[in-house]
């Protein structure tokens, strides 16, 4: 077991409200931060500005095609769903905006109708991923936050990024800056060779503001961010004395107070309120780019960081060369396949596959390996493809991987052959399915001693996070607007509470936190969990524990926070926390690395023999343990035998003479947690 330190991200707020407006795009801020940190990027940007000012537009009317992948972190953001169909609509609307096909393009203010212009460009969802597998171009992941920050998240971004010279990467997140503020709309970076070299070029956008989740005009803020990706600067950059490096956009101050009402500022300049690169238009009148802006974007498409994307060879490699819908598309409901909860390399997982615009050659039965498909997968694992209909199938991944450390994460592929597909592979944009094969780190209970978080009338709110989980964000605060009530914000995640209320149950030391407890989901502000209110004062003057539930890859896990509340209930201090990474397993309040009852490496205390075994499998137990449970499973994870040792024995013998010859797994569990797992061969 190990002790870890928590990095806290702090945000102080003087007030909270139930409704907030979307926050400003920070493109200028994050790009200037890049320029401050990297002189070569600063020099490159300014040299390219010189090139862009004199760039002459392409007159051959060729269409630029850009392969795009959307990485979606959480399919529900601020209560709004993010779906594949909504992303498809989003891309269609983007293309309309850039090509002047938006329904209000012909209603542009007469003062600017002569300079309104369009860029002949098509953003297309990739249909082939970096591994050569079929994709929809929309990849769903567990919740991550903070990719809108200028630095500090690079290594995490790189884990998800697809090659920046082959794909435009868009990250859909609810919390762009990992500060608990869910109201920021988007941010993007200008072309930069270093960013593309390091797979950091990106647009980051809030899923609650895409088409279908907000009004159509504000949803065009995505067009604003794509404009930044194509090197456009805010029309109001630097105010009346600043510049967006485009000659035909009028001067504009930074107050954005015109909204969609025509008006003047900056010494009588008539403001282009309908321009996608301002802020006024988001109120309901985004309509246009100017000719100068289009020339600057076309210049950006010839920047070394953007030019490789639209080359014909790359369009073919990413599956976007043909018009969308002209070839059948194979889709999967997941991109990753994780090992089973036993944490021993065993798999009993399925992937659902569907075909859009085409069919399998048959509508039922099991495909034959070698005839209908070929597969490349880790040793010890098997793949079976079963047809559910002529357009859907289930892929089953079973067995036990010979090597299952996290370092053994890999990609496996299934190549469908002509025999399996109606019309053959030439009728499909892609015929290879590729999936990431992932293993969990050994389960552990982790204790984290944090710097104290003190909430009081002089410091009323602080965001904090646990180290792991699909959604690891929390907030501690005092609600001064509600008679100094003490709250814990979980962003709807559950805590152990009293009955059906949001009153947090006071837990003493050595209490179990697991599925037997009464967990109650949190709500949106102001319906948050109560640590203390006028009618609930149980915590006053006490130090105790809060039980929380969290998820790892969608699997339920448990942990606790330790905190103390002042005598009069007007402040509290969060001191430490712990969590169990084993799914659905108990953690006891007060656990830390000094009071755990199991040694640092319990695996070293056990040994199985003989191996191979014929009739009896013996296990040597190096230390005295009691109340151990022993499970024997097949390589698919099916439990075949279960034993229990209630005494302090240094060894135990398990009868296996009724098992068929083959490979099996033996697992030892104590107090609901796995402490040993290994394979053995039955003769």
C-alpha cells in the first residue's frame, strides 16, 4: 500500500448562483501563454502573420477536406446528452457556416454584404482510426477535465490524441479548466508546429453548448472556435487600438454590449456584430466571415501544422476521401475492452457492432475465423463473431491473457473478409475493427493525506478532487446565502445520507463503506449534500467520516473523507481521504497505511504447488490468516469451486480431481478484497 499526495486546484468564489451565463473564450489567453513559454512558437506565429497578410487566395475552387475526430468525455454534460447523432448535426452546421449555407447568410447587414465571404471547406468525421480500424469519428471516454488549460495537462491529452498531422482533434468536456466551472463554452489554439509535433493541437468545447443542447445561434460558437484553429483572432482583440490582423474587419471594442443591435464604437466604426469571431453574434446573429478572414484561414490551411491534413493520401488513410454516406460504415459501441473484475487477465466481454448503409452477407449464425475474418489478439484470448441480424453482430472476447500487467495494454484487430460482407469489402469505407485491450492495475486501498481545506465565512468555497475515478470533482463550501449552511458539492455523485434526505451521515472510525450503506445522489446547485443546516446539526463540534461512491470505468467503488466541523457549525476542515480501487469492495473508515492489517505485498505470502496439479492443489500461507475465501475459475472467469478457511492455517489443500484437464485460476479474497491470484494447470 502507498501514501499519495493530492494536487489541489483551488478556485475561490465570493458567491454562487443557480444560473450562470456562458463564460468568455480564452483563446487569446491560452495562446499568449504558449508564446510566453515557448519563444519558437512566438517567432513562428509572428512570421506566419507576415505570410498571411500577403497571401493570395486560391482560385481553383478546390474543396479543402479536413478529417476530424471528436473525443467525448462523458455522454452527459450539465444534464445534456452528447450523442453521435448530435455530433453529426454539429459537423453539418459547421460546414454550413463556413460555406455560407447557414439559413441567415443572405440576411447579412447591407454594410457588410460586399465583404462577406465563404471558405470552401468540408470537415468530415474520420472513418478509419490511427490503428487502421473502423471508427465513426466520435469516441466516447470516461469523464476528464482541464484540457482547455494552456499547460499542465499535456501528458493526459497525449494519451487520447490522434496524430495531429492526420486528424483535427476536438475534445468535448464539461469542465474545460478543471476548476468546477461548467459554464465555459470553448477554447482553441492557432496553428503551431510544436503543438502538432506533440499531439497537443486542439479545440476544446463544452458539450452542453452543441447543437441540440442549446439554441442554434449560440451553438455556432463552435464555428468561432474552429475559426481560431484556422488562425483567426477575435475581432475585438486589443480593443479599439488592437488588431485581428485582418484588414476588412472594422475596429471593435471589447465591451460586447451591442449584442445583436446594430451600433457604433471606436471612433464611429460600424461594428460587424454578425461576425463569427466576435462575441455579439452569439446573442442570436452569428452569420458571416469577411473576405479577409477567409483569406487568413486559407493561409492557415497551408501552415505546416495544417497542410498535411487535407492531402489526398491522408484523406484516403483516414477514410474521408469519399462523400459521407457513399460507402457503408461499420460502427462499434466501444473503443476499449477491459479485463474482468477479477483483475487476473481474464475476459468475458462483448462489443456490439452495427453497419450503417450496408449489410453482412448473412443475418444469423457465427462467422468462421479464417473464412469470414482474421484476428490478431493477445495470447490466451479468443474472439467469436455472432450475427444478430444482417446489420448487427456481437463480438465476444473470452479467455485469460498470459500477461496482464498495465504495461501489456495493446491493440487487437479483427479484419472482416469479402465473404462476411454484402458486396464485399470494396462497398465499405473500412473493414478492420481495432480495439484497445486494457488491464487494470492491481487493486489497492489508497490513503491520501492532503493539505487541510478550511471552509469558513472568510473562505467560502474550494474545489477539490480525488486522484482516481471517471468523475473525480468535488466542492467544499459554506452557503452564506442560506444561513451559513455547510455543503459538499459532488456534481450529483452519491454520499451516505440519512434516509431519503441529503443530510450526510456521520460515520465513526472503522465503519464499512459499501453497498450496504444508504447512498443518496446529489443534485444541481442549490440541492447539494448537507453537512450542516439549521435543521441538521449532528456534525457540530465533531470529527468524523463521510462515505462516498465513485466509479472507475463505470464500475462502482467506495471511499471516505475525514473532516471536522466547528462547535457552532460555521466552518469545517477537510483533512484526508482514502479509496478502494477494487470494484464493489468494502473500505473501512479510518484506514491508512499504518493500521492496515495486510502486509505491504500480500502476494509474496502465498505459494501454490504442485503446478501442474492432478488431484490436489496446495496453498502455502506465509502468515496466519483466517476467514479467507478461495475461488477456482475457468479462463472465462466462471466460478467452478469456492472454499472458505475459518481457522489460522499456514496451508490449505483444495480438491481438484473433478476438474477437466486445462488451465484455471485460483483467487484468494479477504474482507471482500482480492489479496492473491494466480494460474495453475490441471493435468
